[in-house]
C-alpha cells in the first residue's frame, strides 16, 4: 500500500462545519469523506467503511496518568 499524500484544502467555515458533521454521521473523518467523494468523481473504486483512526486504535494504546481540562475533554470526546 502506498503512503497517502497530504493535501491542504481551503473551505468556507460554514461548509467546513457542515462537512465535518456529515463525516461524523457517516462514521468517518473529513479526509475520508473527501477521499470517497473524489474517488467517486474520478471513477476510482471507493473504499467504504474504513474505520476512523480513533476507532481503529481504541483499546490498543494505554494512557498515562494525566489530568487537566484539555485531557478530560479529549477523554470524554473519544470515550476513553
């Protein structure tokens, strides 16, 4: 498998927020959503149902004892 290329996109904030919501509803990342849409448009086979990074690695990494508002927010967000 080849390494993926990093691409920078510039979007209107309103579109960016809506796209992130759509990606969340589909259980993927924004990058995954954009990749699927571009694959469809270019006639490439579409890889659906690929797990987002946090789901793929859930339970495989262990957290060090930490605390703080940012850490607590991330723990809650990712169900850790």
